[in-house]
C-alpha cells in the first residue's frame, strides 16, 4: 500500500468533467484507489463518490493505492490532480 498527499491544481476542482476523467484513469488500474478529502474518503473508481467529495482547486487530498500496480497508479493519479492531464 502506498499513500501520497497531493494539492489539487485543477482550476475548476473535481467537478463533472474532471471527476469523470479521474474515474476513467482509476479504472485502468487493478489496485484499490481511494482519496481522502477532509473527513470523507472516496473510491476513485466511483464517479459519484468523486463528485460527492466536493474537491476544489487548492484542496489537499491523500491518495491511497493498494495492489499490484499501486506505484504506477499513484503516480498517474497524482499527475492528473496536479496537472489535469
């Protein structure tokens, strides 16, 4: 299991389009991927969970990945949150 603290630099935060995209990215990995934002924890493979987290620009989140491709997953998810790509 790996964990990384990331500051969200997507200007619009995780609204509909970025939430959809990060869910698509997470679904490409076998690892369990979660995001802690404030007091809530969301499964990044759940679009509604990501959207409900209400993550905004500048928020700090903790990404946790657990599985055989956890290192690749955490790097890709972190890159997306920091650069929107």
